[in-house]
């Protein structure tokens, strides 16, 4: 069974968060944001937030909040899956 997030996707979440913290969301490469938005949409994690994240016409504060919502949702999906696949024996 495939985890909702692989180690690269988790590293990308951390990388985006670091860039936002240091330089703001406008400094995050478009391809990285689009990749995260695509992953979120694929997993059904807040598709509206995914759209806001990649729309450079939306205010930065809205895009940063959208990232926070997506990051939280993606991490929770990963944690739920990890707990569900733990062998109880």
C-alpha cells in the first residue's frame, strides 16, 4: 500500500515552509507550489486551498494561509494512513 505522502513530498512541504518563513511565498518556485497543490488535490485535501496556493493574483497572506491548510491536511492524511497500517501484533 502506498502512503499518501512519500519522503520527497514531506521534504517539499518542509522546504516550502522554510522559504515562506525566510523570504515569503512569492520566493517559492512555481513548480514546487504546483506539485504540492497537485498532491493535495489528488488526495482530496482542500482543493480550494490548493487553487489559492498557486494563484499569484491572490494576496500573499491568503496564499500563505492556504499553504498552512494544505500542509496540515497532507500531514494528517499521512499520519492517519501510517496509524491505519500499523500491525497490531
